[in-house]
C-alpha cells in the first residue's frame, strides 16, 4: 500500500518535472518574445505620438481660433492668452512639455507657459508621468476625467454591438456553411455585403425616423429618459443603436465562421465522427465549433478595438454621448491636449490589442510558436 | 498559415490608428448633419446664419454676458449727460401661473457655467438661466436701456461718471443679499490679467469701478464713449463673493462652482448636468425679479442631429426644437406646434467680400459696381433663403435704429453691369468679358465651411450669373479654419469670398470691420477709407443719438458707394414652440425676453 502511494506520488512528481523541463524553452522564448514585442510596441506608440502631434499642429487654426472672426476681440487679448497657455512656444518645446512636462524646464517664456510661470502647481507634468493635461476647450478640466466620463457610453455601445454582431453573425455563418452553394448561403452572403455598403449612420437615421418618429416604438435620442435611468429604460434606448452598429460585424463574423466551418467540416476526424454514426448536430457542436472558434476568438480581439473608436456620425444621429463626439468636438476646437490624449489612447489600445492577439495566438497555436523560434 | 510578421504590420497599424482617428472625425457631409462647425463651436458671432437662431431660447435674455455687448444706444436718447433714470417697475409682484415643465433641446452642450472663461452660445444660455446679469436691460419695444438690477442710474454732467443704485431686495439663492460688493469683487477678478478673461480689452475703457456702499456702484470712464453704458452694465455678471472668494477662479478641478453652481442669482437653479446628455434646472424662489419664474422645471436635452430635433418637436417629446428652413412650410401646419417668426434687431447678414488690394481685378471700383449689378440678389434672397431673409444694402440692416434707406443698392441689371466694366476698358464680346489686355476675366471665389449648404448655393449661383456676363469664376470650398486662414492671410490669393456677420444692436462695435488697423484680420478685404473711420469715431464719441444716427447714416452711404462688399441679405429668425406653452410674444429682441413669464396650459 505504502509502496503504491509512493509510486503514485513519485510518478506525479516525475510528470511535473518532465512537464517543466519540456516547456522551459517555451517559457523562455515566450518571455523573450513578449519583452521584444512590448518594446517594439512602445517605440511604435512613441512614433505615433510624434506624428500625431505634428499633424495636429500643422493644421490651420488653434485652440484660440474661436476669437478669429469675433469683432470684440483684439490682438492684445489674443497675445495674452497665447502666452498664458504657452501656445507661442516653438513646436519642439511644446512637444517636450507635453511628453515630459514643463516643471523641470527653465522658468522663461521660451520654455514654460504663462500659467506655469504664475503658479508652479499649474505646470504640466507630461504624459510620461501620466498627466494628460487640461483641456483648452473645456476651460481647464482634466483631459483624463473628460475621457473617462465618456468611456462608459462608448464601451457599452461597442460591447453590446459586438455581442449582437456575434449573436447574429455566428448563426448566419453556420447556416451559410451548412447550406453551401444553395440559396440560403448565397442570400446571406449577398445581403451582408449589400447592407454593409450603406453607412451605418444613414441606416440608423432612417430607422430612427421611422421607428422613433412615426411609429414611436423606440426613443429618438439619448442613453436614457431624463429623470428615468432605470435598467429597462436604458435597454430601450440602447436597442436600436446597438443593433444598427452591429451590422458592420455581421459580414465579418459570418464569413469567418463559414470559412472555418467549411475547412473543418472536410477534415478526416469529422468524417470519422459522422461515419461512427454521430448525429449532425453532435458532430457540429463537439468537433467543428471547437476548432473553428480558435481563429474566431483571436479576431474577436481586433474587431473589438476597432469598434471602440466610436463613430462620430453614428453618435450624432443617436445623440449618444460617446468618445467619437468628444473627438469631433476636440478636433473642431483644435483642443490639442484632448486630441492628443484621445490619439494616444486610441493608438495604445490598437497596438495593445494587436500585441495581445499575437501573443494569444502564439500560445494557442503550437505551429506558429515553433516557426517563431527561427524568426 | 497566418504569419503575423513583427514589423511588417507596423505601418498598417499606424495607418489604422490614424484611420481610427480620422474615421471618428470625418466631417458630416449629409444634410442630416449640416451644422457648420462654426455654429457648433464657440463663436457667438457665428457666421452660420440660419442654424443658430432657434436652439437657445434664452440666449436672448439680457442677462447673458455676451448678449450684453450687443447693446442699443437708442438708449442714449435717455442717457445724455447729466441725466438720472429711475425705474417705476414693481418687481415684487409675484407671477401667477407657477408650475409645469419646459423641455428644450440644443445641438451643442455648454462648456461650463463660468461667465468669464466661456465664449460659446450654449454656455452663455446656461449661465443666463442661473446668473442674473445686468444692471440695465433693453426695453423690448424701444430698445432703450431701462433699469434692471439697478433701480436707477445717473450720468454726471461731464458724461464720464456713472452711478447705479441697486435694488435692495435682491438675494442669492441661499438667502444672502446681493450687493454692490459682489459686483465690485467680480469686476476685480475679471480684470485680473492672470484670470484669462477672453474679452478683457472690452473693459479697457473703464478707469474706475467702485462700490460706494452696499447698494451703490460708481463707474468712471476715461473719455466719452457711446457704447459705455451698455458695456459697463452688461459685461459684469456678479458672482457670489461669499462663495467664490475662497475658491480658485479658473480651475474647474478645484472650484466646483464652475461646473455646478450652487449659489445663484438667476431665475433657475441647476439641478443636474450630465455632460453631452442633458441638463435640468428648477425654479429659484429667491429670484429678485418677481420671484419664481412660472415654469417650475426647465430641461435641455443635447441632440446634435437637427433632423432628430425636429422629429422630437413634431412628436411632442420636447417643447421646442430646430426647424430646418425647408421644413418651415410643414411646421407651420402642425397641430401641436406654433411657429413664431420675427426680424431680429441684432440681425445676421451675409455678403460677398471683394478683394480691394492692388493687383487684383476687384481693386477697381467700376469692376466692383459691375459685379454688384451682375448678380440678382433679390433672387438669392427669395430662392436660396426661401423668403426667410430680406435684402440688405449697406452696413446696418433695416432693423437697426441707424438704418439709412438712402444708399445705392445695385439691383440686378446685367446691361448696367457691362457698362460699368466698360468704364474701365473692359469689353464684352463673344460671351467673354475681356480685360484691357484682351484676356478673359477669371475670378476666384472661396467660401467656408464646406458643409454649409446655403453658402454653396450662393457660390454656384454667383458663378452662374457672372458667367452670363462672360466672367469665369472658380469656386473653392474650404474647411472652416482653412477658410479663416485664407481670408485673413496677409497676401491672399482670392478675389471674392462669401462671409457673414452678426450685427450688434450697438452700431459702434461694427467699426473694427472697416478700420485699416484691422487688416487683414477682421477687415479681410483691405478696405481703407479714412472718412468712414472718422465718421465711426465721431459716432462713438457722443451720446447724442441724433448726431450718431447722422454719422452712421453717412457711413452706410459711403460704404455702399465704395462697394467693398456685395451686400446680400439679413435673416429672419424663427422658433417652433409647442402650443401648450403660452405667453410668448416675439419682439425684435427675440422671444426669450420674457421667458420667465411663459407658462404651460395643458
């Protein structure tokens, strides 16, 4: 008895040891890989901010352009405000101030903004110290708090729309694959393409006017009724915008599913399962979907990030207080801190998303992993 | 299989991030979102003329800071030096129809409730609801200045000292008395250069601003300045000193009053503000002007799409909303909506600016006259503006007290147009207008923003008319900032541009547009006429309205003769209101002047 227990324990220990030894190279390469990719991503992000900064500064206008066609302003006011906000500094200095802060720079008008020189508490500390600055258009409100205020609305819409895309796209893809070549497949493929060619905000506006204006079954605007805000009220408001914004995902999900399913359906082990006598449904669920989900899951990641940007036209139509509208307001007002913050966050999410998908894919698919070792 | 090479997709990734950004900011091109950025953004003198009229009902109440500078000096009739004006209005009689809810919409949200840091119309309208603004206000009939927060005012013999006696019953919403100390303290803060008041220079004419006692304000100015009364009484909206003096003036992170004012003097108190979604206000029982306003609750919902705004008005979800000009016919027939229309005293008007610099074809006065005759401005007014505008011939529209009808107006006459060109050696032959060297005349016309349908229509119509007299016109549409850059360039490359101004009730404010010093920023056409400048200065240096009217009348004549602009038309204003809202009475000041007296009847 004792012997067999001891045998079992030692077998388990053996197994663990062998497992570690077997995977050690993998862990080492994965770590090196992750570190390398992360550093590359950081570099990419930095280059992106440089480019973004230059483009925004190069565009005509600036945060004080609201004064341009106002007969009540004069040059003295403009100069005073330019100095106060440090907009009269050279672009390079402004970039350094934005990324590394201005509190460590010499206290001269060339280096620091007027409000920094007036009170050291007003100096920006730079994004490297996670100070995204204060908005010009919103008169000094912290950029991060403005963005965070809008994030829930955009995330809610993006997430729900993504889920709906999958919920509608996946069955469409399955039906398409199963009825390959016949009319349901053709219908699905053609209609998803056609619907996708029409801009989502246009469909949204049309449906909103019909369903909201004439039939009055959905609300015409906003995330909630004023004074309400209960769960069902929010669902009611979310319904149409989420469905309409999910349209873009139908074609993606249905195509991926169709492709994967078709690939897998022809594999030997599926034919084996069918030959064994398993019913169609069991075959699909157990074998096909499990394997088809793999690339599907990894694409999920990148599609999600695209949705997060928030389309301004779409948000305008539905009066949805999201990040898209914020970006549009910021750009029209040439509010540099807000624009740059949105740009950085957007780029960061984009780069992070691809990085994550990459790593996930490497972990999950051994074939790719071993190829990489040589690369 | 799917090899994701490390660096290979860096470039597309970058492009993707940029695309993420650009896609979220693509300019709306559809009629559904035809609001010009100008109207959405910050200027109160928005040159997007049609769309700005109806979304902010209360922007016309005299208590807003920016409105304050559009003051009438018809008032000066009562403000000749050495005069005292006392009000006999009884502001203690309470209103009688208290109760009910009013739902408004707006296409853009306010920036903040800080009267000295914001310049956009939406912020002004919110501020106007909670902060009572002015010592004086405009009488809705005569457009004179009448006492408001001050129950009387006096102007000394020399015309340089103004004394205001405040009403003694005014309170803040927390019960504290509203006194001259609040005015004085607010003035000191606003004029502190570190406090970044965008219109600080507008207060430059004031040399001294003192509170003689708790209910008396004395303001001194350096020299006689016609708009003085209006500006001094309107630019300073008092803030509660006892609340604000312990808070940093301009930091919304540390001063909660900026975004969430807790102690106010106006008709309404702020209840809730969800940025970019909605804002709700409740009546303020301590409001000094006849107590609580009738409408007990006032909400504004932010609906950026103007077609949806109109739908909401139609369905009764909101009590007022934007009516697009093409829907005006239909709106007038709706069961549940009344459409109010009026000709505003502070009208917005449109024009075509002609480049007067040397080396440009339009430098020649005969050419400018020729162009003016060649375009059918009446048709533009009738067809493009759908009858919601009237012809304008010079600097001030018909609704201004300075209006002079006796100016050249260049009615449509293509033959006279050709004759004018001929005076300078141009010849019209074979369908082409040739300059003295025999080359066809080509002109460049720019307009902005490129999303503005009205301007687009004007541009192509002008192009068409000028082609009929053989002139080739090249039209270029520009994005708003690029447009401003183009017309304000030191060395521009355009011959004509389409522009607009919002005129002010106080005529003197329009002076800067015609001054040589303002080239090229406000005086984009580079118009130089010293006589006009002298007339403006003379008009601004006296309080005598008869003299002023004569001077400004002369200005209109000279400018119309010189034709630096082809004056087009000025706009009518309209507003759709649900029929359940009563008490509305349109005047040249608008419909919001008596907003506190409106009530609902179900």
